[in-house]
């Protein structure tokens, strides 16, 4: 899978994940979503820090900002998913 395909796949998954009402999902689905967000985020970070993005002369400041914004949004969404998972686990433990 090329770097562009990895970034596109991450963008598409984040688009899907944003549409889902996290509070309505079962614990197991949230954990799978968190794992997938981590995987996708890792691929985008690899692209940004080690891959073609570092040596690609065609990436201008606007493209870099867009990539960094996407990384930030993925991280924020992952944080929200994990926060909800923690809340669900705490509820289960206290019952």
C-alpha cells in the first residue's frame, strides 16, 4: 500500500469514526475502533516522519498543515474513544 493510499485510508476511517455516536457503541466495538484508529494513526505518522513525506519535494506548507491537522484530529478522536471505554469499564467494575 502506497503512502498516499495509507493517508487516504486513514482519512476515510476517521470520516466514518466521526459519524458514529460513540456513547451508543458496545465496549468491544469501541476497543476495535480504538485499535484501528491507533493503526491508522501509526501509518500516517510513519508517512509524515519517516516516509515519502519527508523527502517529497512537492509537499508545500499547506499540505504539511493538512497532514498535521489530520494527525491531530485522529489523536483527538482516539482520546475520545478511549475516554468512553474507560468510563464503561469503571461502570462495569462498580456494579
